[in-house]
C-alpha cells in the first residue's frame, strides 16, 4: 500500500470520529440552557451523535474515491452496513430513554397526538427502521435490487430531513441564529451528497457516454461487454478496479450495477467488463446490440497492483467470475511488458467453466506467469489440482520466504473467507492480502 | 481479516461515540 494511502486511512478514521461527535458541540458551545436530569441529557446527546453518524453514511456511500482508496470499496460498504445498526440503535435509544424518563409515557411516541416536532422525530425513526429492515431483508430474501436501491436513497434523505427538522423545532440546543445557521448547513451538506451521487454524477455520465462495440460470449456463462467512448478519450483506470454500469436506461434512473474491468488499463479507448449471468440485469447483457449507449461511473476500488508497485512477485487467487479483475491485471501486465513472476490459482467447477481459459494460457506463455487450475469436478485422468484452494495448496505455490509479494483474491465469499483465513494462518500480513468482494452494494 | 478489523473499528467508534455522549450529557446536566 502506498504510504500516502496509509496516512489517508488514519486521517479518515480520525475525521470520522470527530464528525460523528461534532453535533454534540451544539450542546456545549455558545448559549446553553439550564441543565436537566442526566438521563434526559443522555437521551439528547445520543440523538445528536446519531445524527452525526447518519450524516456520515451519506459520505461513506457518495463514492468519493479518496475516501475509499486506503481501504477498498468493499470494506467501506461493509463498514457502512455494520455502523448502520449502531446508528439505528442511537436513533431508537433517544426516544425510548425519554419515554422512560417521563415515567414510561408511551404517549410520547404517538405520531397522531404529538406536537409537530415529535411527529418529525417519530417519522425519522420510522424511516430509518424501514430503511435498515428493508436492507437486511433484501439480502436474506433476495428482494429486487434496483427498487431497494432507489428507496434506500429516498428513505435515507427523508430520515435525515425529518431528524434535522425535529432537532430544529425542538430548538433547545439550536436556539440562536448562529446555531440554526450551522444546523441548516450541516443538513444541506448531507443532503447535497445525495444530489451529488444521484444527480450530478449521472449528468456527468450523460456527458461522457459509451456505446456497445461487442458482446462476446466466454466460457462459464460469462459475457465480455466491450464498450467504446463516444466523443471523449475514455476512462483511465487501474487494472483490478471496477465501475458502475448503466445499460438500457438513462443514468438518472439509478439502474446501475458494479462490474470489474476485464480489459487492459493501457487501452482506455476500448473497455471490457466480464459479466456472468447471475441475476435479472446480468442476464440481459447478451441482448445488448452494438451501438447501444451505456454509461460508466468509475473507476473505483483499491484492488490493484498499481498500489503495490514494490512487489517482486504477484499471487492471484480467483474463483469463478472472480477472474475478471485479475484478467484486467494480467492483460495490463502484458501490455506494459511487466515480467515479474506471478502465479494464478484459478478455482473453477471444471475446465469448461474456467472463463478466459484459452487467453490465460496464451498469457502464461507471454508473461512470467504460472497458471494452476483447481477444479472442483476434475475430468478423469486429471493430474492437476482438484478440490478447493486450501492452506496446503497455498503452501505449495506461494513464493518462498523473503520474497516481497501481495496476494490478490477475488471470488465467491466462502472462498474469499477461507483463503483469507489460510493466509492469516500462514503469517501473511493483512496489508499484503487484497480482496475484492462482489456483494458490496 | 479486513472485515474483522472493520468490525473492531465499528466497536471502537461506537464506544468512543457513547462515551463522548455521556460526558457531554453529564457536563450539560450540571450546567447552571
């Protein structure tokens, strides 16, 4: 990892904590009301920090490259999912503690009889509850991704708007004009990030369209979607990164999906994505016709050897369509004349499911690359590796001690977790293990 | 491993946020 990325990584965490607790300043700075029971003040303080954390969710999901660079997009989304539960807990704790402080007065939560400031507060908590509940259920019940995604943004904006209005109307700690102005700006910045993501970025994408050049079937129910820029120079990306792709519709409709680049980063005028038929959208890729417009928002992700240029060797572990970003890395290495030794451990069901198998064989001859197919269902007489990528298998192929290398893993979650655990047990430092998860959204 | 680190970060930040809220609440409750 670049030293600048490491420094940024620490800086963002410190800033995150500071911004999370920043709304508490409204309770301490400037003109302050008389103190009340500790329990009521705790309720208010938890509410303020809940608002701080909520505002930060808009930052986490605004696709700001500099924020994601030190950690990788998948981990930022993972963090967003986990800290959402704590945010919800704070939003629930605030009213429930007040109910307790007022002698278990559940009437405080009655949206029909409460004052407007209460109505806004209750509405905000309900919106956040629905938001988090829908997200949890979507994963469990595999609910429609696009509908969820649109409502996720709408509910988040409504929850934020409602909670800001609630605190403003309560007014106890936001009573002076200066504090009111700060409060309005605070809310506008958070909501502005929604506009940035849902309006500004799509408009940028409209200004730089692409058209389908080719849809090429590959092994393993995968298609290579080849696109060319229309009226611009294309996109500079690092091999291994990904982008959000919109096809069949305008980018303003929020029907976009993340896919890894599979082409060489040295050819920005002809960009390829490797897309496996896994769901509603991916199964429509093959229907795209040459000339149809597509829109790309990217690049994103930190899964790239360009961030680990001091490596003497590279180790790739791919499972299924997880070969896609690694294909981009290998093709880029070929275009750059990068002859560093590399090994690819490629897990597939069988050889007919090994996407890009033939081109990988050609790259093996061109690069200093050793390809090891690990087949779940090997044919009779197969003398290569069989089963899964295990610790024992890794030991056989990892470079010898003293070599400076990183391991790039991309594939299904169970494989990622198993390989990560095995590498940890083998003493490979986490900073040298890079992973790309598919289930980031 | 990275997810485990992220989980620990969530716990750490949660604790810092909770402690900060309690301290500020205490300071405010004693404001005269």
